[in-house]
């Protein structure tokens, strides 16, 4: 997620598309939006919507004493899916369904963790 902040800043500087008047004034440009900047910003927002809840769900999942092999492979799959999602969304734009598939993998893994957590800790419901 930190990398996405840097990528957003680089896109803003490269395209001279600043969101704040004080930033635009430093470059002697007006505040404006840019499609490339907005794409990276949306990818960053998507990360912020999905990764924190994954961390919470995966921490709970680790407390369920899962199979080490299954847990490790799910952690790897989620991480790979998020990298692919970010890459095809913000870096090298590839048409759907590539982004949708990579998002769905992470979504279903997070859902699996949530289901497992609820079944293992019914008092959470």
C-alpha cells in the first residue's frame, strides 16, 4: 500500500495533475484531474478497502489452528492476487476480466477466513 502512495505521487507529478492548490502552485499549474492519476488512485483505494480486512480475517484464521500448508498457500494466493490486481489496474492496464478475477480470488479467500472464524468462534456472531 505504501508503494501505491508513491505511484500516485509520481503520476501526479508526471501529469501535472495536483489535487491541492498549494501543490499545484509549486509547479505553476492549476488544480486538475487526470485519468492516469485517477486510475492509480482508485487502485490504491481498492487496496485500502480490501487489505486491512484481510489482515483482520487472516489473524483470526491463524487462531483457528488451520493446516499449515493450507494457510500458507492461501496467504500466498491472496498476496499474488493483490499484486496482479494492482499491476493490471494501475501499472499495465489489461482489460477485464483479469482485474475481476484477481480481485475475486482475494475476496473469496477473505470470505473463507471469515466463515472459518465464525464457525470456530461462534461468539463472534
